[in-house]
């Protein structure tokens, strides 16, 4: 019965976060008159948080493979907290910031044929990474939440089975988050 409640809770949180991200990304909510200056540091902060989470996930794997459950658990909790900070920062940035388009050299919001040619085939690589990153970021949240629940409850067998899928997806999302930032950052015009 408790697992059923947790599963529903995780589903509700995951759907709520997804809907919130979509609504804020659509930029339909009113923005403050004065945009905080910290806004322009958020993409770099997001990349730092994602990169840190990538390293922590690798460290977590190392420690569990060497039987150190206590350190593994602490690292995962820290990674989870940093991922939550990332999510807040990401949502805030995409709510307040003007849209940035890959290849938009002059910042006018339109990709001219010359700009598309200048971006070249790397534009397709960027979109492939971005699309897979976004899809898997939406998928990984409920997996992470359930993995945490099973791990903290010491339901080791359920935790292991779920982490078999959660870990590589979470690692992919954190690594590609950094790559997306590195690829799009030359086109920020703020």
C-alpha cells in the first residue's frame, strides 16, 4: 500500500514539474518589469551544476562498486539536491530570458540562410543532443525519485533494478546538459 502511494506521489510530482517547465518555457506568464541581473549567469551555473552532478554520479558508482554504501548514499543525496537547484535555476532562466536560437549570430530571433550555413552540420548535432536531452530529462525525474525512495528504504533489489535504467539516463542528461550549454552559449545575446 505504501509503495502505491509513493508511486502516485512520484507520478504527480513528475507531471507537475513537467507542466511547470512547459508553461514557463512558453513564456505566457507575466515577467517582472526588471529582470534580475543574475539571470545572465544562470546558463553557466546550470552547466556547472550539470557537470558537478556528472562527476558525482561517477563517484557514486565508484563507491557502490567498492561496497561503500554510506558514501554512495551521501553523494547521491548531494547530487539530488544539486539537480533540484539546477531545475529551479533552469525554470527561472527559461521563464525570464529571451529565447536563444542555435545559429542566430545577430540575435534577431531569425536564422537566415547565411547563419544556417555558418552553423553548418553542427546545427543538426546540436538539435539531436538537445532533443534527446529534453526527452530523457523528463523521463529521468520519476526514475530518480523512485530510485531514491527504494534506496533510502533499503529495498536494495528494487533499487538495483530501477537504477539499472535510472543511472545511465541521469548521467546522459547531466553530461548532455553541459554539451548543450557549450554549443548554445556563443549565441546568447544578453
